[in-house]
C-alpha cells in the first residue's frame, strides 16, 4: 500500500489481523490508552499508530506530538488499514480499485 501527497507528510499502514496476537498488550506498551474491545477495532488503533509514526519518519515507540489527521481505509477481508497526514485531515477518493488520498488545500 502506498500513499502520495504534495507538500504534506503522509504515512499509511496495512496489517493482517491475527487472532493469536495480543495486540492490546502491544498497544499498551506503546502508551495507547482507552482501547476498544475486539480484534478488528484493536487493529484499527494499531494501523493508525503505525501510519502516524510513518508520517513523521519516526520509530513506533517514539512519542508522537504532531497534529495528525487520520482515517481508516477500506482493506481486504482480514486486514485493517489507515492513513495519516501531518496537519491536515485526509480526503480519500477511490479510483479503479486504488485508494488515492488527496489533502484539502
């Protein structure tokens, strides 16, 4: 999965949901609080976190202080996906089965 923007830092993540992984424990280690119930919801939190880390070029365990606009993306069954922009809310459009993020200017 890729995302392309002009002049806006962007990050995107897609993960296969795995029932045998304690994703809640991993999120807590990253400092995430107020976690939802259910595997699908937890993986959405995970992909949002990864997308934000990628948007600023940081490591997963870095403390994130930027102002992010984040959205969940459609993904194949069994996967979760998210997109993050620094300082902007994502405006996502679909074309030919591809997700094309467009920042609002």
